[in-house]
């Protein structure tokens, strides 16, 4: 980042946890370092070594909203969150008006369907049975089963998804899977992989026009870091 440019504040929205941790090396590649540890600080706005760059900490599901409405110029968010927010990926522009210049290839996992190990999912789907599916990702689940021609009743949950099939609340769940260990521990099996998930850089469309001289170098540095990781 060129510190000699006119001091225009750039605000980057991040969520705590894996996305924050895996974004740090990309920021470092752009010459930006966050000066406070979000796990030790109570602050929600963190300074960086650049006076005109700051990080705001928000809930993962709120990152697209902050960027869309100008609370942040840029953000890093999972593809799952972006889709649920209403954003597509065609042409790099989401239906929400968010510009998506980069797949950062971080915080990778997958969106999958899982059921109890004694539930015959394949037979139920083949017979055209109506499935009750618990998920936080209702848009993704609805679209997936619609393309398969499977009728589903969706039950929206926000946590402890694995409990739903075990208690009879649902036949199946649609959830993020990383190692699969949590599913195994709860006697669930992954029966279909819906899509691969990674985190995307999103940019406010007004900011990309008004602050291009500041945002473009950051996007380029991120892109170079992502490419270097692929080669490595």
C-alpha cells in the first residue's frame, strides 16, 4: 500500500476465528499488519500499521451487509454466507451489488447433506419421499433439492445441527463439513456433497469507484499472495 497517497480511510470487515486468522497472511503480503489481537482486545475496530486502514470485527453473517451498505469498504466472507445473503458469483458481481474480485482460497470446507447412519437416504430420494431437512443454509438447501426434484420441508436452525436427525426433528441436515469428525462422533454420515466453500473478497461498489487508488493495490497484493500459495 502506498502511504504517500491522500489519507482516505479504508475499512475491512472480518469475522473472528478461522477467516480472520487465514486473512492475516494475505494482509501481510499487502504490507498491512493488524496491531491488536482480537482475542485479547475488547475493541471492535482494530488499527493497523497504516493510519488509513482499519479492521472492523463483525459476525460472519453480517460481513456482506456491512460491505453492501458502506459500513466497510471491503470484507472477507465465505461463499456460503454470500449465497445466503443473496449474492451470486456470475461476472464477479453479486445480485446484492457487491463486487467480488477474488476467491481467496482460504477457510476451505464443503457444504454437504448428512443423515443418521441407519437412514436409507438413497432409497428415500429415489422413491420421491418428502424429506424434512434442518439447516442454517436454507437458500442453498432449497436450490439443491429443487434441482434434484426432491420435495423438502426446511427447518431453520442456527446451531447444534447434528442433533436434528438424532432427536427426530429432521431426516437430514445441510451443513458445512471440514474434517467430518463431528458427524462421525454423532453417528451421522455424509451422503451428498453440495458444493465446495471458500472465502471471497467482497468490495462495496461505490468504494471501488471512489477509492480505486487505495483498493486496487490491496486487491492486487491479495491476488499475488493467493497465486504464490498455489505455486507453493
